[in-house]
């Protein structure tokens, strides 16, 4: 599917970063649509943070191009980053300054509007009461919140959050998840890099799985979860007869019986999962067989992630 | 006024306001460091106050043996304190300004604002200069008050000499603030930069300047150039004693070259830094 540049918050083409012989990011074409929560997944050392560092001008690409909110990086860095809030790795602060003063340091480089947004940003992350305390006394979770407040100073169109849930307690995670969802509801784009797969699954609409510097899979969460096809469970009055009926269809890639139900795998198809299931159901009923249960087998992001990265690992090892 | 002129003046006003906003935030990073500020104030205002307080106590206890603390001899002490002793707090303030963003990791968040690394680097220098000049000016004014107010029978320095002394103290200490900031930007950490600045200035240069076999190589030492330009007569005599007589041009070249080289290196490191 082709997408116009204006509909993309982030677009990279052939983005590559080498450190000597080591390739940290390998020809990455990343497309993040505006108004989405996009999850960037990958094991440690996959290249997620290096990719983010290039997006925000902290590292220089070896090859390839980057556009952030329609502005080329690094040529139009000021224009692009004036609309971006980012946490790269862990948020860092001057420990001898208060939370408010730390925000003032960054806001002063942004704009007068950013200075006037400090109170609002602190309130939004629940730190208004502690803003006068020195950051040296903040917990990791409070520093994460303050990092998010720093992102909100400019009322950003794009937020890039690298492991924002680190150090947060469960209520804190819920709050930040709700905050990300509310930002997306406001039309902002959030790029969330995380190794917390469950968190990404609950927060993001689209994901990319990165391993060894390359994107292995990318797209909507549903398409990633379905992988090359989808599975569903079927219980009927005559499973053996249904098995014979389904095997003749090209879009059915596999039928397995566990003695109590059939587990059917469908190939990826433009018609869509629901339509294919409807076709199958009509055929079964047309043959006078009763259907007791049809349910989609939901694959977790975690199992899909390990499936994709394991394949890549085997390829890399020549297995 | 035409609308485009109004718009242009509005943009200039906003840019000006933004600059003061940035400078104010930058100075806050230094003024909130209690240890650094205490050392800066003690090394400037404190050094002047304590020195003259002790001398005045001596003078009051035995006016015949100890003359009035003001006048030319008092002025020489002001120059010695603010042009030599103050190099230590100037170096500490400069290295702090040059390294604190990198040391804390905040540099990453400053770059992510989209501001150029060059403007962030220069803002750091400007902040350090402003924070340094305030206690220095206060210390110099206290010194001048003593020099003229408590001159007694001593000859007072001319206004021209006093003005020259002010420029000298400000110039020398700023050279050290800026050189230290550049060196700290190059290292990215404060400790080694302080050790090099103070070790080089007070130990290595102090030893090497007395090694006559080095000949005119010693002219490139910062302390040689600074001593050579000192309005305090006793300091110029020290250079003659060790066989050095750099030209005025050499002095100025050396004084400009040290901070310039350190800051070009520090800026280049920041420019290339993959934060």
C-alpha cells in the first residue's frame, strides 16, 4: 500500500547505521502513519534506540534518508523537532535542579509557549505537587513521568518514547498507557519502543519488529498477530466430514483434529478472515452438518514476536 | 510603520526575548550548584574581603609598622587576587559550565529540541561568562573602595590605571572561564578538566617558566602572557627575572589562542557527538 508523505509522521528509506564493521541499523524503511500509536519491538541490541537516535538527530545515519512530520532530518531538524517530544533511553536531568527548573531548561530552548506549558505538563503527568523538589530525590518512575512532561512542553504532534514504562509501578503503567491513548485520541502520533510486549499489544495500533538492525515484520497489530494466515477452532456434528470438505479449498492451509474440535489454518487472503469463515460456515450448513462452535484462535504478540525473531535468528545462523 | 516592518520587529523582539529566556535558564544551571557558587564567591568577593580585613586589623593594631591598606599597594593586591587567585574558581566554574550537560546526559534532551549544537555550545559559554562576571565585578568594586577609601597617606592609582586593572582582571579570569569550558566540553567530564586546568596553570607552567633552557617557548604559556600584561609592576619584574620579555602582540596572540583552540576542540567534540 502506498502512503502519501503527508499522512506519515515518520518515514525512513534505506536507513542504515554502521559502527565500524558492525551494522546497527540495516536499510530500514519505517513508515509510521499520523495519529497512530506505533510500537517498535525488538530484543536488546536490535537497533531500536539507534534508530530512534537517528530520528531525533542524536546520531548521524551512514546511509538513507529520514523525514519527520514532512521535514528532512538533519536538514530541517529545527522545524521537525519543534513538533516532537522524545525520551531516548532513560530520561536524564540535572539532579540539583527541581523538576520545574529542569523543564525550564528545555522549555527555554523551545519557545515562550513551551515555558507557559510547564504547569500543564506537570499536572498531566501527576507531578505538580512535587515539581519544586530536586530531581535527585525523585524515584525512577517520577523521572519517567517528568520525561514525559518534558515531551509535552511543546504540545507535540509526534512523541517518541523509548521504554517509557521502565521503573513505573502498575498504577503508573496504567496512567501512562491512558495518557498515550489520550494523546492518540487527540490526533497525535506516538512511537513507542519497548520490550514489554504485553504493553505494546495493549497500547499500539501498529507495530514493527526489529532484529539485528532490520525490520522483520511491520503493519497493523492484527496483521502482525495473524502472521501469514489466521487460525480458528470449529466444533461440529461431524468433524471428519467437515475435514474432507475443507481440504479442497485453496485458502485452507491446514486442518488438524484434536479429537474434540478441528483447528483450521487459513492462508492470508484479500477477502479477509471473516468472509472466509462465512464461506466455510455456509458450506458446512449446506451439507446438513450442525456447527456448535466457531472461535478465532488469538495469537499473542509475545508468541508472534518469538516466532518472527526466532526465524530471523535461524536465517542469520544459516539454519 | 508598514506591516512587514512590524512583523520583522516582532520576530526580532521574540528572538531577543527567547535569547534572554535561554540565557536565564543557562545561568540557573550554574547558580543552583551551591558548591560551585560558594567557591566562586569565596574565591572573588571572599578573597578580597578576607585579605583586606586581615591587613586592616594589622594596620589598626600598629599603624606605624603597617601602613594603610589602600593606595597603589592595595591596588596591586586587588590585581593579584582577582588576576591570579581567582583563576582557580574561574577554572572550576568554566569546567562545570562546559561539562554539566554531557555529564548529566541532559545534552541529549537539549539536542532533541532541534537547536543547533553550536548554539547550545555558545549558550553554555555565555551563561558561564554572566555568572562569573557578577561576583568578579562586586569583588573588584569592594577592592576599589578599599584602595581609594583607605589609602591614608599612600599614593592612589589613577583612574586610567584602575580602569586598566578592571579590564585586566575581567579579561584574565574570563580567559580561564572560557578555556576551562572549552576543555571540559572536550572531555565531557569535570574532574579531569579541573585537574588539567589547575595542574597545568599552577604546577606545570609554574615550573617550566623557570626552566631557562626552554627559552622563548615559554612565551606561549598563558600565565606568561597574562603576567606580562599585568598592571601590577611586581609581576612584570618576575618575568624579567626568569629571562622572558614577550612582545605585546605575542601576549595577545597567546591569550586569544588558548581559549580559541580549547573551544574549537570542545565545539568539534560536541558537533560530532553521537549522544
